[in-house]
C-alpha cells in the first residue's frame, strides 16, 4: 500500500500602516465593511448596468412630465415612478460602491433584484396604461405633458422588462451576486 503525505503550511502576514506609537486616527474602522467598499464603474459598461442608467434617466423624464399630478390616475403613475426611482437609486449605489460584495450576508442578490424588478415592471405596465387612458383624449391644462409622461412610462416599462429579462438569465445561470 502506498501512502501520500501532504504537508500544508499556512502563513498569515499582517501589515499595519499607521502613525508611530500605534495610534489609529480612524478608531473603530478596523478594516471591515468600509475597507471592502470599492468604486465599481465597470458594471455600468455592461448591458444590465446601461439598462439601470436608462431606467434612471427615463424615471427623471417621467417625473418631470407628470408633475404635479392633476388627476388620480397621474397620482398612481407618480407613485409608481417615485417608488421605482428610489429603488433604482439604491441599486445603482449598491453596484457603484460594491456594497453587495462588502456586505458578507447570505442573500441571493440576483434573485432578490429579479423579484423586485419584476414587480416594478408590472407596476410600470399598469401605471403607463392608466396614465395614457386618462390623458390620451384629454384637452386642456397639462394634457400634452401628461400624455408624453405616459409614453415615456411605456419606454421605461420596456427598460424594466429588459432588466427583468437579463436578471432572469443571470438567475437561471446560477449567479447569486
């Protein structure tokens, strides 16, 4: 019988760069979360990153055209826009700062984002239909800008649908980050 012996040697190296005497001006940082945050511009060069930027820009246009809400249909549309916009800003910040990687938690980020984006896509679908149904044949104060807001809502619905599709592909491939 032949035996194979493998020796494993582990070495840990710690480097401290600080003022003489061991004083640390950033008390409490200890590396941890804040040292793990890195700017991640490369994500926004990918198709899902570009889609997030498009959703952001179209959300600004929709808000500008639909404000102030002159009808209850526009109030619902603005609700959808604002909720989507806030979630989109949080996701952009999470990707830009690399917060998902810095938070070392057992969360399937892709699946969570897939569900969130799918719900927002459905809400945008309902929102732009309600907005266009209310303002498409109206005349008078605000009808032009509100109709345009509904059209841009359609475009943003398409952007969210594309984002949902790419998240679905990422989830199906087994990605979790």
